[in-house]
């Protein structure tokens, strides 16, 4: 299994990644249909948008299943798959909140398929994930698939599909969205816990290496100081020996000179 920060050009065209590209292309397609549905008040465009989104949501399940079964997981897929999910969900939330209007129906004082409060909650969580991901990628941590995140993503997709039938199933569609949002924040929590657990040994290892280098530098400095002291000591001993030898030579000469003067 490759790490999230590993890139191989060959990985761009694996089957799971191609399916992921398809899911990304579905996003502008269902947005266009949703806008046309809102402008023309035409239910046909509403259901076309629903069909495109449903296919995109199914492709998310398919590419993950293929990657796990045939070991086709890649570093590119680790980044691309969650990014595609985030774009798909946030885009559909925007469409349901603002683009597609309920046809002459106002439920709970709101005449759109989804309340804008859900959009804020979903977008905030995704922004947090997007901000954290590059920082984590630099560490080289292997990010495993988060089961809580998968469940939250599937629940959110199911909730969005139910929202298309809001006037028939309300408030149960919003209840499903509420559960999905809660699950997504729980998934974020478990994700951060997993990251912290992997970061702690890395940080400890870096600190140990840093302390080891500093200790080695201190040892070298101490050796150098001891060497200088030894050189100074040897130098002083040599000077002292030279002085003693000089005194020994000078004393006989002085005695000889004294005897000569007496004679």
C-alpha cells in the first residue's frame, strides 16, 4: 500500500481512479440539471439531477470495493477519492439548498429541499479536512480508510437522495442528514486520533535524533577542550624541564668561573 504522499504516473489510470474521474465529471452535470430545474420549475430536470447523483454515489462504493479486492489502492487514489466525495456532497447540498425549489410547497416555512444550516455544517467539516490533509501528507503518514467516514459518506448520500422526495418523506430525510452530519464529525474525531497516534512516535524519534546530535557535539567539544588542556600541560612541562636543564648547565659554569678568579 502506497502512502498518501507517494506519486506514480502509472497510478493515474488505474480502474478505481478512472471511476473517480467519472464521479468528478458527474458533479457539473447534476449541478447543471439542478439549476435548470430551478429556473424552469421542471421536475424532469430534478429527477435527471437525482439520477446523475445516484450514479455518482454508487461509483464511490464501486471504486472503493475494487481497490480493496484487487489491491489497486494508490497514493493518487488516497487523495483523489475523498476530494471527489467532498466536492460531490458539498455541491449537492448547495443545489438542494438554493438551486432546486419545491414546486409550490412550503414545509416548515422553508420552500427548498434542504435547509441551509445543513450546508454550513457539512462545508465546515470538509474545510477542516482539506486544511488538515496537506499537513498530514508532509509527514508521510499512511492514512487508512476510516470506516466511520465511509458510513457517514454513504448515509449522507442516502439522505440527499431522500431530500429529492422531501414533500413526501419530510422530516425523515432531514433526520437522515442530521445523523450523517453527526457521523461525519465523529469520523473526523477518529481520524484525528489515528493521526495523533501515528505522529507521536515520529516526533519522539526526531527529538531523540536531535538530542543525539547535540550530545555528540558536546562530546566533541569536551574532547577538544581536554586536548587543549593536555597540550598546554605538555608545553608547561617542557618549559619547566628546559629551565631545569639550563640551571644544571649554568651552575657548573658559574663554579668554574669562581675557581678561576680565586686562582
